[in-house]
C-alpha cells in the first residue's frame, strides 16, 4: 500500500508543507493554531501519514537515536543499565531517544560492523557496554562522527567518558569475606580476560588472598564466556582440583549458577561442601533455594552518569566530561 507523503497531505488540506511539518512536530506544534493543528493531526491519522524520519534527520542534523553496543543480551545487568540510561536521556516535551541495540558476543568484527551501521544511520551518540582493549581503535575512530560513551566496561589507554564499577574492590571484598569465614583454599571462575571488568575482579581477589594468606588453587580457570552453561562446564574442573577449594568466587551470578548446578549433579551441597559467591546481584541470586552471596553492582549510579554524559555531549560535543568509578557492596547470603 502506497504511503501518503507530506506534499499530498498538504495539497488535500490546502495548506503549506511547512504548516504540516510544524503541526506534527513535538517541539514546533505551538507555532500552529490549535484548530488548524487538530484538523491536520486528524487528517494525518485518517490518511495513515507517518513523518519521514530519515528526511527529518537530514534537516535537523539529529536522528533522536542512540546506538548501544552490548556483549550479551541475556545479561540482566546490561539490560537494566540500558533501560535506565534511556530513561535518563528522556526530556519532557521532546521526542524520546530510540535505542538501536547491537549484540557483539565479544566479537571485534561484529563490533566494527555495528559501529559502521550506527554511524551510517546517523545516531546522535554511541554507548558501549561491550568494550574491550581490542576495540580501542574503532571506538576512537567513531568519535570523529559522534560522541562515544563507555559504561560497565572500561578500556585502558583511551580517553572517553566512562561510567564503571570498582571491580577490583569488589573482588577483594569476596576474598576478605572468605577469609573471615575461615576458608584457606579457594579458587576463582574467571570471566573472559578480553574484558577489563573480569580482569579487575580477578586482580582484586588475588591481591586480597595473597595479603590474607589464603591459597588460590591452580591452574586458573577461565570461562570462555560469562554464562551459566560455561559455569557448568568449568565447574567440573573446579571439582577435580586437588586440594579441592572450600570456597569459589564466580565472576558473575550466571557463572555461579552453572557452578551450583555442577555441584548438585555431583551430590555436593552449598555451602556445606563448597561455599559460593557471585557478582552483580541479579534476581536469580536472590531466588535460589540457597540464596547466593554476591557483589551488588552500582547499576543506578553507573546508568545515571552514563546517561548524563551522553545527554551533555549530544547537546554540545565540546562540553567537558568526566569519568567516574562507583563502589560496589557485598551482600552476604546463605551460599557462604
């Protein structure tokens, strides 16, 4: 079915195209008389008219869209941050920003392709929740066209506005908690080392273990991805360790859940046989039959800062910006 365009709608109503444009605009409708405005809106609705957003983008130089890179759309923390960032970007009386979300699965090539698409679609800014050090060059290149903001994951050696959690402190909190509970032999289920987030969690945990005289089992266990399935698989390696650790720190709650499933399949109990802690404080961590000790991620603070930085740089790319790191907190539950 052919679409009615603005010229045809204006001709049918006997008004100028600019009047149609103003009447249907969120920020310029006040320039058209109320009676005329209502006539135009009703006629547009009856005719099935929809504004050409591509043309509007070219006229305004703004698309009211935000490109968002995320590594895993099954990760509850990422989804919550996206939702709150978009809410932070909202301005009463104006068109809301539409998020264009691309999942990278930690693929450098996919990140490159998505960035190219975002820029070609003239997004007003790009927010990356999927950054790794290998993406430094392509993200720096993207700043030639639009503001780029990092959230959750930082990149070393690149100057971009960033909103993150102090993951090194979070890892240390878990190690200190294990030591306080009297554990002498522990291990980590590490997330992919491509992410500075997991590297920092590992570093904080290991430093605290060394300081407190707690033994970390070898060899190190690194999950290929931070999912429950990966946690289940590497959990088998944990159970084969000798000496077997009495406490395990999984770098996120999904990995911890996979480890817990492996323990139960082997007839082991948590925390009686092995204590277990995760990271992110997801809903599932609270709903398990033995609720999971976890590190609470500062979602609200990270989201607000990322949203405010994005809004400021969209308004004026020369505005000053700052990077901020927010503190996590340990939530102790039955699994430890």
